[in-house]
């Protein structure tokens, strides 16, 4: 999961040592575990740090090594592994059967082939930031917020080689989504929760694996990697609630985008207005100014307003709503003051 997660499949059979045994479906093995961790971003880091804490104690983990991918600038996982002197493996790793008991995958971004999964006697586990099967895919946090979900959580599941996020559910934990929670806050909440649930899973791994259940066939939704176009507003189609939710979902990732007289602009600090439009002559996208809030107000498809604190214009510094109102909005006749 996370924005760094991208879909790619590698033919890695030549990197895998011969498989002499087959993983068994039922196990009574006990810790400490030999763990190979797969991760690539800040979300991965929550779980890796927690695993490393346990590794230093030597009770739950007896071995901890890391697989990551680096393109150009080193990612958070590599930097942390180097700092903590954790052995790093390139992707795809060259490992033999039983060298590690279990593989842990957190926001890694690569579909793990069966040839690698089969090297782990206890298989591989994934920490996913949703209550599966809702929001399978790379961006579950963004989609949960953008769709106005009131609850989400984390799922610890087994890894399947065929597709992302279809494995058996080992453990799940839900959390509420507060109406004003943003992407960065939910990201941290689920990162910490996922790490805690991972340790809980490993503490009684044999029992948890033996009791893993298939995902429900109902309620499946998808959260593919988002592109900048995901941030574009359609004023005549989106309600104030939907635009507000989109803003908090993309906070810190992409600014909300619209146009003013054909000029691309970015809207920063979106909040819900507490008033309805009573003037039916104006249409969605209309831009007004609220002197009391010192902010722009923009009419949405449900004839409610959102409030915008700052505006970004190409080639200029980020400006306050008041400056945008004075420099752009007020220069247009009232019937021409529209975002499109």
C-alpha cells in the first residue's frame, strides 16, 4: 500500500535456490522466528521498527533481514536498515528453503512470485491498511477518506502469488475515521496499528495461520494507485462533502485542482461551508468571498459551499484567498466568477 506501491512482476526463478521441501499448511512451530522483511516506504517503516525492537530482545525473532528496492534516492527502509545494521537483500532475493521461517511484506509494491513464497516454510504475511476485502490495492487510505468511510483498519493476511490483496485473513482490527481526519493522520494511525497487529500475529503465529480464513466474496472494492488527475474537481458533479473528503484524502500528496479562465489553479485548505446557496441564478463552480472567514467560498453540485484558504497559481507563490479574490475574482463581472 501507499503511493510508492506500483504493480510489477519479475521473473525471478533463476535467483531462487532449488526447492527441496514443500511448505506445510498446518504448523505447530514456535518462536523465535527467522524473518525476512519486504518493504519500500514510510508505511513499511512502522512495521520494520517494531520488528527490530522485538529482534533486539531475541524472544520473538532470532533473525531479521530486509529486502527493498532502491531507484535513485535511498528509501526510508534502506536508510533505517543501514542505520540499524540490518542485512539488506536486493530484489529479487536469493534465498533457500527454510533459510527464513516467514516473510513479512508491508507496502512493498511488487507481486511476490510463488517461487519466492515457497521458500518460507510458514509462507508470507502482508500488512494491509484496510479491512479487506474493502479497498484492495495500492491506495486504501486515500480511497477510504475520499469515499467518506467512517471506519477502516488493518488486515494481516497471507500472500498469494496470483494477485495483490486476495490472501487469507489472519487478523483484522478496525478503527473509526473521524470526520476531520486527514491522510497523514490516518496513515500514522494505521501504520502503528498494523505494526502492533503484526507483532500480535507473530506471537501466536502457528495458531493464527491454522485459523486463517478466506476473504468474503461480497464487499470487494478496489483502491488503485492514484494519479494527479484524481485531484481534479468536477463542480457540477461533486457535492461539498465529496470535495471536502477528496481534499483530506490527498492532503500532503496532491493539491486539489481546478481552472480559472483556463488557468490551472490549486486549492489548499478546503473546509466545508456552513451555509446553503439561496441564489438559484448562480451555478456550481461559482466563486465568492466570505469576509468573516477571510476565505473563498465555492458553490458545489448540491448547492452547498466549500471554503478555500489558499490558492496556488502557476508561476506565482502560494497566495491567500483574499489576495486571489482581489487579484483575480473581483476583476471579473459577477456572472463570470467561476472555477471550471
